[in-house]
């Protein structure tokens, strides 16, 4: 989804992909085949570019440090920033040291450590693997010290966090250029389904201007403190008293920002490219009072085309974005957005389109009992490994 804006901005963008069947490889003008964790493959990509950037956080930190040391390409965000989105323990330690609000947390490396943390936390904790988790993978709620033994063997030290009594999850997205220019998007409310981002409403209801500015300022401060270049999503827990704490960070276009493709003057994919290519940032202003995004999580329909036809015919103002992925239950295969005035009307229309797409046009959208959102575990926030992208040397 960065490729369309890249073409419009005149930024030739080679893509590193593991196969030509991957979504980005299917539409990119130049494709290099290789894995994101293969140093030589990543170096080949960097040799064809001025700037290398990412659509996930899983490129090993050491590879990126090597690129930066050898000056092959500008790495944006740089490895010293990106590690805070790659390693949850590094993130917690740094944000705590900087004084940014976080849940109570513990570094645990053994059953004994976990037992002590459980005792301090009142008997239940969220345990997370430091690296590699996404969409609720690598997240486990435990009430016994023996319930993470397998992860200790595989991952070593783990992150244990208190169970935050949050009322909802928010996301604050900002963009930042190398020189420090930054821009903030409206703070949004996200809803999870089985640990996967399912629904986003922008802006989040019930946040007055002062609250919006306070949370945006927090995200901007984190971007500056960590020297982020590109898009940064700060996922937050909001409690009943209106206070927030940082859940996770993502340094790339993020699922909670997909609404901006149709709901803001500058969508997040274009904004990310502007930031990493050191172009002036675009306006983040909404184009309507409310924007709604609903993820399409694979359902019973293997072919999405009939449902897309029916959804577009039923709602000419609907926007559909499909990812070119094969369908399997629960997999993110696309999203829909609607903008307008009334949030309840927009949610109803978006979910009607969702059901037509994932279950086919024979579904009775008007009476489907599964409409709406189900709250699950905190979202792991990443879209999962797919491709890496870069802006080409031709963009100088």
C-alpha cells in the first residue's frame, strides 16, 4: 500500500519479498527475492536504494546496524529507534526511564522470577515474549509460575505486566522527518477481535480537545525521544479516570491508521514515505467528522470478488482495500472504510460490507447476529512478516 503513493510521489520503490506471490511483490515494479532475516538479501536491497524502510519490525537489529555502519543506505527508522518496536523489554526499560506512562512491569527469567512478580501483582499477569509477537501471538495471561516454562526455554527473559483495568484501547499516530518535523493524526479508538485489530473509529469518541492534545503530545514526545523517522503508532490503554498508559509501539504504517487512507488529507502510507524520503509532511486533517475502518478477517467466502461487487453496489460511498492474500479463517485479507457524520450509521454500513465480503453476498446482512465488535486480548499490533521496501537511488 506504500507503492501507490510512491508512484504518485515519483519514488521508485524496489521491494524485498520471499516470493513473487507475496502481496507487495505482485504489484511492485522491481522485486528482489530473499528473506528479511538474510543479511545478504537485505544488503542487495540496500545497494539499490538511498533509503530502506519496512512494513514490519522483524528485520534483525544486527543486520540494520551493519547497513548503517557501512553507509549502504539510510535506514529509516534507524536500528536504535526500531529496536523499541522489536523488543518489548527494551521498549519498557526506555519508556520507563524517560518517564512515559507504562503499566507496572517485571523482567522475568525464571519460574522464581515469575512467582515473585505474580505475588507483587496480586496473582495474575500478562506475559509477553520480547520479540516476534504480533496479533496476540506471544501474549499469555498467567496465574501460575509454571505457565511460562516453555517460553523461558525458548526466549529466555520475558516481559511480565500487570493486567491494566482499561476501558478501551486508543492509538495515537505521528509522523516524523529526519530533521524533527512532526505531525500528529487524531487519536482513535480501536477494538480487538481474538487479539486482532478489528474496528477503528477516528477520532475516538469522548476525547475533548485537551485530551486529544495531551495524548498527541505524548506520542510526539516518544517519537522525538526515540529519534523515530517515519510513522509511529503508540497503542494505549485508557482507564476509567481518563488516564493512559503505553501498551506497544509500531514504527511503520499501522492497522489503526488504515482509516486515514480515505479519512484524512494525507493517508499514513503516503505520510510514511514523505517522512523517510525527507519530504515535507502532509496535512493530517480529517476529511469528515468521523471515519470508520473495519478489518476483513477471513470467513467462509474463499472468493472475495462477489461480496465486493455486492458491497460496492449497496454503498457507493464505501471504500474497499483488499490485500491480495489467500483467505483463511481469521486472517487479515483487507479492510473497508466509510466516512461521514454519524458513527453508529458508519459502523452499521461498514459491518454490513464486511459480512458481504467475508461470507459472500448470500449473507443476510440486515439480521446477521454477529454484527459489531468483540473485545479480545490486547492487540500485538503488527501485520506480521511480509516484505521490506525501500526508496530508490533515483529519488535523489
